[in-house]
C-alpha cells in the first residue's frame, strides 16, 4: 500500500523584446528522471527517506511542468507583430522525494508505482495536445494556458486517487492489470504528444 504526493508547478516563461516574465514557483527539486517509454522506474530510483508514520509501502513523487516562449523564427509571419508561443511540458520523477520501505520492494508494487508515473505522463501529453492549439502570444492566451494546466493537473490528481482506490494501492491484481492496460492505451492514443 502506498500514497502518492503530487507536485504540480506551473512554469510559464514568455520572452518578449528582451523582457522575461515568469510565473510559478521555483525551488530545488533534487534529482529527477524524465518520463521515458525506454526507461521504466527501478527500485534504485526511490532514494528518499521513507515516512515512518505512513501506512503505505512506497511513494512516487512526480511533477508536471510547462513553460512557454516566443518563437523568434516565426515573428510576424502570421501578420504584423503577431508572435507565436512554443510550449514545453515535462513529466519528471523526483528521486529524492520518492521512497520505498524496507522489505516492500516487490515487482508488483514497482509496477503499481510505474502506473502512477504513467498516469502523470498521460496528463502531460494531454497538456501538450491542448497547448499545441494555443499559438498566439498574448495575455489572454497565457491565462488560458495556465487554466488548462490547472484543470489537467486537477484531473490527474483525481485519477491518481481513483487508481489507488480501485486497486487498493496495488493489492488487487485484477484491477491493477485493468488499470495498467487502460493507461497504456491512453498513452498510445496520445503517442504523437510524447516528448521523446
């Protein structure tokens, strides 16, 4: 059994005539691993100190971030003074804040933790898809991008909680298998929006 802590940071940077405007919180997040289809999680990645008072066996700490910047190559191509924004979305696993308790390192629990990270990537891809529709760099678009981020982050948190509830934190093998398949299908549907 385990719990997942969710860190979502909105990092939006818009560069306009040499002026950099940033929104969000910046802090040292420690060592991270970017989500990759070719790089599944290993127990060695869970290096944070376990929470002794937690009833759970492991914790996956991830974050989804996004930032936007003006594409200088497209300035004015869509009209006088029209700027295009390019967005970058990352889904990261935090090594220093993810943990597993002694004696809990089973293959089943690791698969459960991987699906938590995969759910985060699913939502990162959804965010990439939606941000791809926003190109014009103006304050209205920036607000819309931030709202999209907040809405998708909220959906991700809800789905993570539902996943833990339905699988009883990975204890129910049939439900775990069902969720693993469901998440894999969603990632495949959104493969166009994978970062790799």
